[in-house]
C-alpha cells in the first residue's frame, strides 16, 4: 500500500519552523488521537456537548467558562461578533446586513494590526467589527490606547504574537487596566501562547488559543474567560459561527489535549540548547555561516538555532537558501522571518537529531552548489 504522500503526490516535510498552520501545525499524541476517534464513533446532542465540554475545560483552566471553536482565527471573529451582538436575537441573525447602531469599533494597538496568515482586520470585519488603531507602529502607551476609546467602542483587541511589534507597546496588564477604566471588554488573541491561564487570571474577558499549536490537539481553537462574554461567543453558533462550526471529534480531541498539556512537563530551554549544540558546531564549520542560539522574541520558553549567512562568501542570500531547502525532494521548512537580514532559524521542538543532521547535510549541499538528491 502506498503512503499518504504517494497517494496524494505530496513531499515529505521536515518541520523546522515550529507549530505552523501551513504545515499542519502539530502531531497529537495517541491519547488525543483516541479521543478524536471516540468523537467520530459516537453521536451527541451537540449543544450539550459544546456547553458541558466548555464547562469542563473551564474547570481545568480556572476560568468561568470556555467554548471550543474551529480554530483561533474563528475564535477572533466569533468573539468580535459576540461582544457586538451580545443578547440581541435579531442582530444575531442579521449581523451581515444590519447598519450597526450599536458599538462596533474594535480598538487595537497599531503595532498589533498584523497578518499572521490572514489580516487581523479581515477577521474583525467578518465579525461585524471595525478596527480603530491606537498609537503608532513603534509605540502604543496605555494613554494612547485609552484615547482611541469612544462610545462606539465594542472591545479592545490585544494580539500576543511574535508577529507584533514587541518594543514600546503596553503590556497585557496595562491593557486590562485601560479596559476596566473604560468599561469595555478586553479580547486577547494568545493563539500560540503556552500559558493557558495567565491572561484570564490577569483580567482579560476573552482569551483565544489555537488548539493545535502549543496544546498539540486537533485543528481547533479555544475561547476562555468570563461567563457572559463566553456565552455571547457560544451563541454565534446560530449566527456567523454556523459557517465555522467545530466537529464533535475536535471538541473531544481538544479536551483531551488540554488535559495532557496541563499534566506534562514543558521542554526545558537547556534541553533545547543541548539538542541543537552538535548541529550548531557542524554549521560553524561551513564557510560564510555563523550559527548560534537565539530565544523567542515574544517571550515564550523556546530556544532556536539562528543561521546567519554571509552572502559575500556563500554567493546566495538567506532567502534563496531558504527556498532551496523547501524545494528538495524532502521539503525542509525553517523560520524565514529574518531572511531579508541574512538569517534563518531552526526550531528543534518537532524534529529529531537525525533530521538535524539531514538539515546540515542539505545546507552543505546547497552551499557547494551540488544537485539536491533524496537520501
């Protein structure tokens, strides 16, 4: 029998970029896979499953309530729609056509208005919101955030992501203070974050996570927080959320993944550093290459290998090398956010030491100008 790669004409992938949507994010463990299978094999009253699983997850996280959604992006859109529609049954069904008389502006720090695979503004607009930027691309203080709030404000949206500007922007604690002072809800997109409790405990009203990134569950998302706004999000299953409905298998799979996530120990930074140390030593034997350990710019406990290429020596830009790594018979995906500055990064969390050796060999082949062959 052919492999799934052969069946669909796909290349094998080495994921050295981290938990990325374009690569299928993560590979859940056997307990999560069994929970997904249980979901696929049984029938449920879906409304009861949504409500009861949400309460169960909220109990695990110490929040008032939670709801499983189809993905973190859907969580943003449904959260926006929830804080706009609230308990208005007519608006729930007519959000797509109604001229909005209710507050619907969503205040966001300008440096948080990013594209993480889709523009934040698109997801907000799908939920009926209109973005209003606060501050500047290189600065947003609590006072600047507060100045953007008006009677038309429905919520503040705070994006916690490596995609966002990290310097000179207000902290989550400061955003909570501004939201409380102005009596507007605070929505936090924490899709890839590793702490499932911190933001809610800080005082955020709604916190959105990807179920498949740090949690390593099936394709899904989670919205957790205060009871009333979570209920508004859940009600969107009868509104725009119908087009984003989550399956029973994802609800059960994510619930199990959260259980597992909270029980297991996180990989220590020292372990990541030790894993990549031989790889870095190998890379530093190559002409025009300078490899070193770097740490996640958004503050997550992740160590990576940065590979700096001297174009005057290698004769190729980092972007060209990155592309060639992806184009091999086995596609190697590294992090290319800083390729324009001459470097790429390797995330070691989802790859083996054998794969690290293969990446080194592939880079050597590219720098030597040799034809790339499948091993």
